[in-house]
């Protein structure tokens, strides 16, 4: 056998495959936002979408490809994400300050980061 690893017996190959499987599986399980282990790791963008569905979807279109918001005065997340001036600092300032026609909403800093990650995905067309 050529290559980086050379296994001389099926027993050694089986043990190596077992270790690789265990390492691979343990890499798939991680703490979710500091919670107990055993939860599948969730990306900030996925957390941002989940938060948007919970806290923003009554007024804004939050889903990818959804362009018309339930409240027609509220821009869709996709429209916000594709604005050239919608940077992470701009989004942070937007979510930390009250603005016309939006209910008072306090978004925790971690959720702002998650929403920014989600908007970044939307803005990239991913």
C-alpha cells in the first residue's frame, strides 16, 4: 500500500478506522452557546435565522428569497443584507438604537452578532 499511512494488518487498520470514527463523531458534538454538551453545534448564522424567526418575522421577511415583509413598511432581511452600507457596525448601531415605525426591541449583543452573521450569509447569496 502506498501513501501516507501503511497498515500491515487488518487489525491495525480496524483500530485506526475506529479511532478516526470516534474522533470524527466527537467533533460533531459540541456545546451550544455554552450549554450542556451533547447538542449539535449551530453556526452563528443559523442562530441568527432562528432568532429572526422568533423576534423579527412578525414584521420583517426573514427567510432567504422572501422579499415582501408582513409589515410592508419593514424591509426584508434580504434587502437589508444586500445594501452596501449594511456593515456589521452599521447593523449593530441599527439594532441598538430606536428608529421610526419599529417597536422597542432590546437585542442582546450575542444575538446582534448572530443576526449580523445571518445577514452576511444573505448578503453573499449563500
